[in-house]
């Protein structure tokens, strides 16, 4: 079985973001980066499927040269080879542009299953996997909590609202967006790190990139504010007024 995993490199979660001069993105030169956590769960699920059914795991990413870092990390964890769609313009591209770039490089591979994380830790749109499926003309499912591969199909457990789940059977090939927490992550061993140095990273230069369909109008750091309201009256009256405000004004009960 041939499995692809789409990875994104995102700013480190404990890094303090600094906006660039345009106030529409972060200052890339100051940022440290890491593997997108939801994508790490997709990678782990792919490795487990390979251990159970055989085949290979190919990690794919679209971005500038620095993206090679997360590809090497994925190879050290157990992926077999990598595809890097390299272009500096992909550093802050929207989901449609990224999906188009990935689809162009992945079409010739004919994967049985393509896994992505549910969303990215930076932009968090949750669109890339869905758009990629449309670009490749494949069925897709999102918020996946369990994957069971059968002869020519795959059964997936989707997380719904209110603690409900849904089992769906899909033909292969298919694109699945994996929910964080589906499994327990593994980390690279020294042996894996040494082996990763010899594994292939195929670089692909996109022939052209479409114009963005989404635009960030502006970013700002949330301001911390405090507002205290005192409710007069007896304890019983104050409690009733508090409940009223929580229900009618704050709308939290």
C-alpha cells in the first residue's frame, strides 16, 4: 500500500509572534519552526498502517527551502521518502494555492491513501486536505479518529458534535484529514536520524502558482483588558441578577 502524508512547517507554538511591516503576516526571519502537530498524528497513523499492511510512506510538503527540516524529521520517524514542492511564495500561501502545488507533484505517484492533519496550527483553516481531494478527483473525509483498511476500501470513524461518531466506508484511493489524538506519537531514534540522511527528498518546482483566492487583511496581537462590574443588593438579589446577566448578556448559560 502506498500512503502519502502532507506535512506543513509552522511557527513554534511557544514562540512569541512578531508582525511584519505590512501587519499581514509574521516576521519569518525571527521565527523558529516545527512540524504542524495535527500533521504529526497523520504521519503516525500512516506509519502504523504501513506496519500492519506493508508498503511505503511518502511525506509531501509545499513551502520554501526551510521545509526540508520537517521532511527530514518525518524520514527519521520512519517515512520512506519525501517530496518537497519548493517555492518561497508558498511560505504564506492559502489552502487553494498549497493544494494545487501538492496535487501537481502527487498526481503521478498514484497513492492509495493520502493523509493530512485536520488543520494547521498557524492559519487553522482546515481546508487544504479537502481542496487537495477535489484537485485530485478523490473522495475525502475529515475529523478521522480511526482508519480500517479493507481489500479495496477504507472504513473511517469520524468525530461529530456532542460526543457522537460516524462510521463511513469509502473506496480507495481517498484523502483523509486526521484528528489530533487519534494515536500516540512516536519520536525519532538515533538510528532513524542516521538513516534519514540517506533517504530521498525529491524536489519539485511548480511550473506556476495561481493567484491567492484568500487574503489576510490584517493581523494584530490581542489586547488584554479587564472590566469589573459590581452588583448591589442582598446576596439572593445579587445572585439572581448575576444569573440573568450570564444568560441574557454574556449568553454563557
